[in-house]
């Protein structure tokens, strides 16, 4: 029993670190994409968290801080799920695919459910594809970090 708990704790810890690495990679990809396209960052994740937590920053600086906290906390925490997926015995590619599906699928369901983003079928295909790309960067970088920890 202690060995099983140790494996779970180790997987979660490694997953959290890997999730931070994945979040860093996604931050780079989304920042570059936004600059290339001349658009601002998405506020949907922080708007969703604000709705759930009852937090409404008072000014632009507070909104930026809250958005950064939500982004890093969310991405790092999803890394724990990747660590647990690794305990299933899936090899790297399938584990990364499952993680990608879970993370992106969750955002596709929860953001519209919380009223902060339209459903995917109401968005331009190019925007959905770009969102998928950023989530794929996250899942791939998280998976690569997990592999490095093994």
C-alpha cells in the first residue's frame, strides 16, 4: 500500500512540474501567435475562474495579475492529471493524446458553460484550430517533461 501511495505521490509531483513546463511552452506559443496576429490575450480562462471564485479584479493591472495566476495554476494543475495518466501504463504518445483530449475537451465544454466563450461550432474554424494548436503544444511539452523525469 505504501509503495502504491508513493507511486501516486511521485506521479502527481512530477506531473505538477511537467505541467509548469507545459504552461511555459503554451505561454510562448500563444504569446508569439498573438503578436504575429496583432491580437490581445484571451480573457476567457480568467473570466471563467472569476465567475467560479467570485473574484472580479478592479483594474487592468489586477485583471492581468489574476489572468497570469489563473493561467499558471490551471496549466500546472492539469499536469497532475498527466502524471496520473502515466500510471495507467500508456506509452508516451497515447498518454499525451489522452491528456490533450482531457485538457482541450474540458475547455471546450466549460468555457461556454460558464458563459465566457461561444461553443466551438459558433467560432471561426481558424480560431478553433489555433486553440487546439496551443493545447497541443501544452500537452506535448508536458509529456516531454514527464519523459525527462522518468
